[in-house]
């Protein structure tokens, strides 16, 4: 578990981003699991998450795509099922 977050607080934006990316690269997921156990949803992205979306995972295990492109959390509807021609 990473506990030293002091490098994250820097006035230099470029350095802050570098430090933040290094910090999350070594994340072990403990904080996310603790949040879920406390009843708080978490947000994350996987390599195949659509652009401009994140995954919202609820404490009960449900997951949905959401977008913050409007400045507010908006659920992203799932794509329609494929249509088969007969």
C-alpha cells in the first residue's frame, strides 16, 4: 500500500502529473476496496473503456459506464444488442 502522497502536492502541473501517474502505477487497490466496503462507489477505467467514459462500480458489485463530459455524471446507455438477420 502506498502511504507517502507528499509528492502529489506540487505547484508544477507537469511534475504533479508525473508524480500522480507514478503513484497510481503502484496502486494495490486497497483504497478502492476500502471505499466499496464502506458503501462508497468507485470510478476507474480499463484499457478497453470507451473514450470519455469511466466505469462506476457500486458497493453491491454492479458496474455501469458513466461520462463527466457535461460536468455532471451521466450514465452511458449500453450499446444495443447485435441484430441477426434471418
